[in-house]
């Protein structure tokens, strides 16, 4: 009897371990895809991709896409779409330029006004969608046209800039090295005794300390989460997979932070992005409001029957999207150091593509913050790598379109298989 009982128990344990392995393999498949794509372009660009200055530019170039992708994730998970985010971002950048350059507003005051205006714009669109039952596609398509027109009207066909130095630091600044530089290899001195550029190795010590703290916190919470799952009787991935997964992630973080530290340290905008990512992870994983968004996207009628006020939830989601689009518009304007009539053109396509490539379902109810961020960087690495390789913009668009189509087709295939 004991042998007969042990066999089913062993088989059940193996099945449970295999199920956990498959679940985690799908979850971290995007990380593997990003690594493979980066290694491919590192090879094809003869090592240019991983240069510290290029990695920094990669973050700066995609920061506003990541910011908007966080809001777009909520919109898509809820079963909607927002086509207006690019036009709203461009319009808000123009508002910021007029306030700061033409009227002399302080950057902080102007920034707060712009984010408030973005929230009002998103809330207004959310009202039409939630309470007047107009499809989000129609409402946001109208918004895209309206705010593109308002952008052109506000700027009058001119570019407005430059911005005050304090505002430029949002996208062009770096955190100070409060600890002091760490000289690993002294730079070569010229005949005058001055250090020659691109020689030696000096690290931004504060950045490396932050990297170590991030890795330590990541490992602590990963171990804590695993123990909590086991104590409640839930399946956990095999311990060997758990170790490999976290060692790889820790290695990636330390490698990237080392690259940043060997250039100028962490960009200010990366700190903003990191704060928003942590906030949205907590928002979607721990808060009731976040769980209700997934419930509504999975089955709106069932969500209503369970007491969720779906109209108000939709209104809030688009309000959040509007504020994030405004923040992205400020980041983009600060990076260009001016507001231009063409600002925001095509941004919505990159944002939506990032969320779908990151694993969000086109049917709603499925998506992760980490996936949206990784999806944004997959698209960003492809743009950067293809640009360095000299691939024409027309073929870049073709490749990006095929990647997006493949990501959605893969999602639908998995749903049918399940």
C-alpha cells in the first residue's frame, strides 16, 4: 500500500514541478528574447550597442515610451485602446513650452499644470467611453485628431524653445556622485598634463552602490515570495530554476549598471521610470483597484455582477493614462529642448506595440508591468540596432510590424491551445 501511495504522490509532485516550470518559462521568455535580440545587435553592430554612451542613449530615447506603456497596459488590460497618447504628449509639450518660454513660468509649476491638464484630457475621454458608451477606438481616434490640431494651433507652425536649464535636467541630467568617483584605471595624460578623453576607467560610485542595493532587495523579495508560496501550499518552480533565474537577472542588472557607472551614472529620467515601474507593480499586484482592472478586462459583465463599478474604473484608467501621456510629453520636450509641431507623431503605435509585444492580450484581462517595460525595450533595441546598422526606415517599419503581428498571433495561439 505504501508503495502504491508513494507513486501517485511522486507523479503529482513531478507534474506540479513541470507545470511550475512551464509557467515560469513563459513568464521569463521575454527576458530571454530581449537578451537574444541585444546579443544579436551587439554582434551585428561590432560592439557598438553595449557601449556605455549608446546604452544611456537607448534609455533616454525610450523613456517616454516606457512611461506611456505603463498607462497603456491598464487601458489594454481593461479591454480598451487609446490612440490619442502621441497627440496628447505632443500637445502637452507645446503647453509646457508656451508656459515656460513665452510666459516665464517656473518649470515645476508648469510641469504640475501640464500633468493636471493631461489628467483632465484623459478623464474627459474616459467619461465619453465609460458613461456615454462610445467605443474607446472612436473616442481616442477623435482625440488624436483634436489634439494634433490643437498642437499645430498653439505653436502656430513654429518650434518653441529652448527650455530653462532646470527643466532640461528631467531628460538630460544625471544623478550626482555623492560618494565620489572610483578610479580603477587612471586616464592617460597628454603633454599638458590633462587627462585624455576615452582613456582609463572611472566608475560613478553612487550608481554601483544603488545597483548592489537593487540586487539585494530583488533577491530578498524573491526568496520571501517563494517561501510565502510554499507556506500556503502553492506550487513553486524548482529551486535550481529559481536560483538560475535570479542569478541571471542579478547579472543583467549589475552589468547594465556597471555600463552606466562607467559613463555618467544613472540618468534622472531612469530614476523617474524606476519609481513609476515599482509603483505600478504594487498598484497592479497588491491593490484592490488594480485587481479590479484585470477582472473587468477578463469579463466586464461578471465584474459588474460582483459589485465593481466598471464605469468609474474606466474613467480613472483613462485619467491615469492622460497624466502619463503628459509626463511623457514633458520628457520628450525636455530631451529635444523645444516643442515642435511634429512632436508625438507615431508615438501611440510604439506604445501599443510595446504592450502587445510584452505579452498583453488583445482580448483584455491579461498583462504585466514587467512585460510592458521589456516589450518597450525590445522595440527600442530593435530601433537602435537597426539604426546603427544603417537599415532604411521603411524596412525598419516592416520588421516592427511583423514583430507586432507575431506577438499577437502567439498570444492567440496560446489561448486556443489552453
